[in-house]
């Protein structure tokens, strides 16, 4: 490819507005990839913690012992661990004061529901940025293209004998903006859908655990109520 129609050359020859569009698209692309790598790492870690905790929970470990171990870790708990500690803490607190099993379960379930909502919010953090980049980048690139082609035709109107050599660089520099918009948008859309699916799967596994754990606590609460009577 000749130097005059290389990417750098076309960028340098572009108008100020088209240059700003290209730089904006480059920044959006970098931001999108940063979010992609960061969210993949976070979701992979969340999946690992969930699997490890489920294996421990269903191994037959004493719930009181498991609660003490996790409580000692404090703020390092996340995902199912946090739901378990919040729910079991509320269960213990209400069991000492409330005599009705349903009141104990309502409080425990609400505590887990709050933890679930907060954990899902953490998992979804920055994903809207990918959706924004995926939906707006093509239009930003198209704007740069339209502006660049418009300027090219205006310049051609001032020349008596227009040739392909004169037209090609202006159209090429304009089309680069559209290409950059697609370059930013396509990975953002693909990974937004992929990461959103992972978040949805994690949320479903959290919700399933919450229901299963609630069933266990419900049996224990009713057993205590019956013994108390």
C-alpha cells in the first residue's frame, strides 16, 4: 500500500472533526477491551468461588461451623458465601427473639435477597458500557464518514478536472471512520452478550442456592418451633 493512502497518512490528512471521531472511537475501543478483560476475570473468579462453596456446603459440613469460618473472613466473602452468612446471621438473630417459624424465614430470606441483589450489581458492573459502545460506535463512525465525504465533494466542486487520484484519498479517509466504528462495536456486542449470559447463569445459581438453603432453614425453624411447644 502506498504511503499516501496508508492508515497514518489518511489520519494525518483527515479534517479536524474526522480526526476527533477516530480518536474517540479508538478510546471507546480501548475502554471496551479493558472492560472485557476485567469482567472476564471477575466472572471467572465468581464461578470458581461459587463452585468451591457449593462443594463445601453440600459436603455435609455443620452449618454453624461453616458460618463461623466464613464470618471470620469478614468482607472477603462474596457470592454464595455472602448470601449464606447474611441469611444464617439473620436466622440466628430472629430465632432468639421470634417464636413463629415463618417470621424467622421471612427475615432470613430478605437478608439473602438483598445480598443477591448486591452481588448481581457487582457482576453487571461496567457491562452497560459495552452495550453503549456496541450501539453507538457505528453511528459515530458513520458521522465521521459522512462528514469526510461531504468535505471531499465540496473540495472536488472547486476543481475543474476531478480524477480518481484526487477522489480516492478523501473517500478512503472518510471510510476509515466507519471501519473504526465497526472495529469498536463488533467485539463490544459479542462480549456483552457473552458476559451477560454468564452473569445470568451465576444469578440463577445464586437464586437456586438461596431457595435450597431457605428450605433447609425452614425445616430447622419448624423443628425448633415444635420442640418449643
